[in-house]
């Protein structure tokens, strides 16, 4: 138990220092360029359960042509354990369709992995849009059931996750046991159809345990309204313009919260889980939690509003707007005579939110409560009211609430010109790259000239310093990103995709020749201790242990990690192996909070610098490399 451990609590491990090379580009060494792997989106998984983290990457939704010279957009990459990946996409059958295809592959871009039918094998949910539920002869989203030999077969045909009688345009999916019945469910963040003014309803599909799903959106209280009333939009009671899905337990009550990040400056949604008389339901706490949008609601800092009010001084509230200090003609040329501004609606709170993409859950400040890192697109001309990518720190209350100290306060800053910039910070990752016991931040920015990946090192609680690209990760227009110990040497490596959207011509030439997936190897010297855990649920938990929370209490801190079921914009997924940097701690007490209705917790004391497998109810064993 904790009080039996030696009280050595300095955490005086060796932190990374500026000037030290933290990563090197190992793309060629791992054979990724020879395989021709192209990636915008990146997910980690262990589909064959051999203990070596694999990758499932996409640059589009397919279908793929597997013949030599054929067009490819998706790759299932098996980690051989020998410092290389092999392409097993075709052999796996992961994208086999129900309909005949000359390519033998089915369209789908969003993916999330987990043991949906609790048979001990990894399954993969593959999602695609269904805009016309009456149309025949079309492929749909599919659950692909793992067979235990590295191959997949189509799941049940009769399932609401395929066609529940409602259109879907998924931009985010997360596997989660939302009702704690031991079976994985699907949380889906929906965008909008081209013919609709209102975005579509986000959906929760409840797993039946056999690979099929029923729609539980209404029964669990997750319905929102169409975009018709301004008051409802301001209260975050209308549909999100869904751009990313996330699920994690934010108040440590054993129930996951469900989040949907919203594009178009519209409010994000946070649904807080509640239990009453044994039944699980959800309540909308988007605004009350501080997740819907930030506190910066001053529309008068928007250059477009300033230009509009200069042209229309008689318009309501225009006496509050200062005169523009930038040339309005370029904005008029780009967006028309009213600029990027609708004066009748853009002063409302619901139009002063963000273009929100990936939200990542992680305990950044080691207080035992999961914080959030949001991903956002921000343009220079829209002013302070557009939510930036930033950390939201959990206040640790029963009713979820976050504090937003701001990027200046925490150090997540970068040099930007006075005008003309665009931050495409749509993706991100949180991981401890130097194993000093404090998680670091990588913000992946793409789709606009001058964007790149930005690595930040946490130097003290809630305080970060920028890692120069010469020392860290040098990657232009950085897109999807995952951190995992691909070579199993005890530190976290990073796989990064590249977006060529808006490349060439007037958009500039700071793009690579293609969307080659790149892998950056961690070069830490191993002086800090670490711990890795593989979890397997049982007795009321899903077998993948998705949603399990693991804590280590030491030195007055609580390190927390969770098993991710997929999250963020266009669906990324963290390594199912949980990694802890421990600084100078060579032995720790680990508590596993299983995702079951009984809220089972098991505690173990373990030595550092090793990987262990924990099976619910059966104990913990050392994993040989």
C-alpha cells in the first residue's frame, strides 16, 4: 500500500533542457517512406494484441485500390517489433464492404478500436456519412469484428450504427461505455448535410454486446434542438456543428462525460453523466462547465466588425467599436462588402465561440482530475473573441467546471506577426516526453501557410516553455498525431500526419511533396523512471478497459491516465498502453478504477521501468519484451 513505500518525494529526475535533442526523424529507418504511407489522420491500436503498438492512418475515406500502382488512402500498419511496420490493410479485410466493388474496399475514414463484443479480440468501428437513409446500394458505417488472427469480418447487418433511420455526417467518434453495462457504445459527433441549415443531432449508439447497436440518444437525455432560436443557441441547447467527439470521466464519479466540439464559432457540448436509482442519464452542462465557449466575448476586437461599423456607424452598438487600424479593403476583397461579419447575429454569445476540433482529456497538473486541451482554428482578423487552442483546468467539483487561465499565463504561446496569420490548431497530444512526471503538450497546426507542429515542455505545474524545432519535432503543417512507445524502450515516440490542404499558388509552398507519415523517435537517455500498463476488463467492464482510470498517488501528487476509446477531430486514438513518466520514483502504488457499475478499484505496488498487464480480478503480471 501507499504508506508502505519509502517517502522519497523529490521527483528530482532529470528534465529535458533546451539545447538537447529530444527527437529525431526515424521515418526512413522504420520503412514508412518505402511503404509509401500517406497520412493526415493517425490512430494507435494493437489490433493483433502482440504488445507492439500498431497504426491505423488515413489521408481520406477511400475506397482503396490495393493493386500495384493503385490509389491508396488508408493503411493498417503492423508493428513487427523489429523497428519496422508492414502494410497489412488488404490482408486484414478491415475495409471489405457488403457490396461488390471493383477495388474490394469500402469507403470509411473515421475509425475507433475496442473489443465491442467482449470476446477478447480487438474490433474496429469504421464510420462514414449517410445523408440519405432511403437510398439503396450504398455502403454504410460498419463494425468490423476482429477474429483473433489479425483479420476482420463484417459485424451484424441489423444495427442502428449502420442505418438508424436518421442521416449522419460523423466528424468524430469515440468508443465508451456510457451506461456502464459492460458493453462499448459509440458516441458520434455529427456535422451537417449540404442541404441543411441546421447541423445534425449528435448520436449515442448503445452496444448490445453482440456487435449490434441501438440508438440511445433520446433515452439517455442527449437530444438537442435544431438551429431555430437564438436563445437556445446561446444556451448551447441546439445541435453542435460537430467536428470532434470525446469521452472521459471529468468528476471522478465513474461515469464518463460526453463532449462534442463544434465548428463555425458555435458552442461546444458537454453532457455530464448522472445516476438515479441505478439508471444512467445525461444533462447538458456545456455553458455551466465553461466548455461551450470561453469568457472572451468582446466582439468589438474583431477587425471585420470594426470595418463594418466604420462603414455603418448608425448600426446598433457600432458606437462601441473602435476604428480599424488595418486596411479594410483586403477583407472586403476576400469576403465581400460586409467583410467576415454579420452584424445582426455575430454579436451573440453563440457566434463568439471557436472553430473547435480535437478535445483531449489528460491530467496535466497531476491533481487527479482530467483537464482538457482544445484544438481550434483562429484567424488574425476575428479578434479576441474567437476561442484559441488552450488548456482548461478541472476545478475538481462534482458538477464539472473548468478554469481557463489563458495561453499567456501557462506559456502555450508562439511568435505571430501582427496580421495575416491563421492558426489551424485542429489536433493535439498530451504526453510526458522526458519522463519527468509532468505531461507535455504538442499542438498540431495545419491547413494554412506558416503552420507547423509546436512542442511545449511543462517546466512547473501549469507552466510550459516552447521547445525549439531544432530540439524537438520539426514538422510543417502538422496534422494528426499520436504518441506511443513504438520501440518499447521506455519513452514515447511520436507519429505525425501532414495536410496539403491549401498548398501551392497564393497559399504558399511550405508543404511537403506528399502527405508522408513521419515517425519521430524519442532520444531521452533513460535516466528517469517510467511505468507502462496494459489493462483487460472483466466482471462488468468492457474487455478493452476503455474508460478505466489509473492513478498513482505520490509526493502529494496524483498522476492519472485513462484508456482512450478514440477522440477528437476525424477520430484519433491514443495508445491502449498507459504510460507514466515517474521522475526519480523507482517504486509506486497503482490504483486501477475499472469502468464498471460497481466502481471496482484494485491497487498494486510495482517496480518502475517495466510494463505490466493488469486483468480485472486476476491481478498484475510483468510483461516480457
